[in-house]
C-alpha cells in the first residue's frame, strides 16, 4: 500500500519557521529556569554559611548576595526612606529603609528594617516606630536591592523621609552623601522594634515552574506545527491519489 504525501513549499517553510521558533524559545525558557535554580542554590548556600561581618571595606555585591551579614554600629535616624506600595497580608504599607553606620568607620549599610502599615486616612503620614539608640549589632540577608515596583511618571526627589516607589542603594548614597555598601541588608534580627516593624519578608518568587511551563508550551507549539504539516500533506496526498484513480 502506497502512502501519498503532497509536499507544498510555502506550508513547509512556515512549519519550519514555527518549529525553529518553538524550539529556540523553549530552550531559552529552560535556560531561564536553570538560572533560577542556580539562584535558589545560592540562596540555600548563603543561608547555611557563616555570616559576613560588614566593616570599613566595601563588600563586593557578588560576595555578599544572599549571604547573612552582621554589622555593629548605629542607625542614622535622620535619613529614613519609605518604599510605598509594599502590601503585606492584604494591607497597604511601606518598607522602612534606614542607613546604619558601622562602628569605628565612615562606612554605612542600607538596612531594610521592616514593614510598616500605611495610614488609611492620610497616606503621607508615617506611624511612629522605635529605633534603638546607641550601638547595636544587627543581622540580615544581603539583597541587591529592596525590590522594584512599577512606577508611573517621574520619581520625586530622594530626600530624607521621602515616600518613593523605588530607591536603589546608589541613589540613596548620592542623595545622602553617605558611603554605603553596595547592597541592602534585609534585617532579620531583633532590635526592639518588633510588633511595630514587621520582618516577615516574602520568599523570593523565582518562577522556576513558570519558566518550565512556558518551555513546554513552546515545544508543544513546535510539535503541533510539525504534526499539522505532516497530517495536511498526507490528507492532500490521499485526496490527489483518489482523484487520479477516478
């Protein structure tokens, strides 16, 4: 029994392009998933390792990223920054950022001290929260930044006490004139402000499963395009053969 197949150049080229596109994008999504898996491993390793001690010399971002870091010094209460649109458990609020001067040095680290609820009646009002006076030792996890949210329009000037959507370490350093380590310290240790400032930091959403799902969809597109081309060719070949026999 002879199986007929009718080859058409234009559908073949279109199918070939779809297959190449599907495989390429699927491989790209697999690569993104592998990168996120590497970050997850880095997070686990950073949590298990002994904490770095922040001192006068800047710690390279690659060395500090996702590592536990401890620092001894004093909070600079005159330079808080409040990151808006940081919800927690369905409530609107802020992340409180505050520079921390390392004892015996001119170096500082920008500390994400915790989450503070927003005043429902006046969004510009910052509720009072305690800050330890004098020298204290704090510990936290070094992050490249304090997170980023979508921002529409031009950002207001970064000044002490500003309520902003986003604030990079370099921006705070430039605006305050303070020398800062190139990372944000997401505080996990107690300092007497517990119950007011919440430190229930969200786990990073690495999105590995999302990338794997996207990869599957792209591979499925490539396979579907190939199967459609083959089945269409077989049907066209069968139809042509039937007409010829008639």
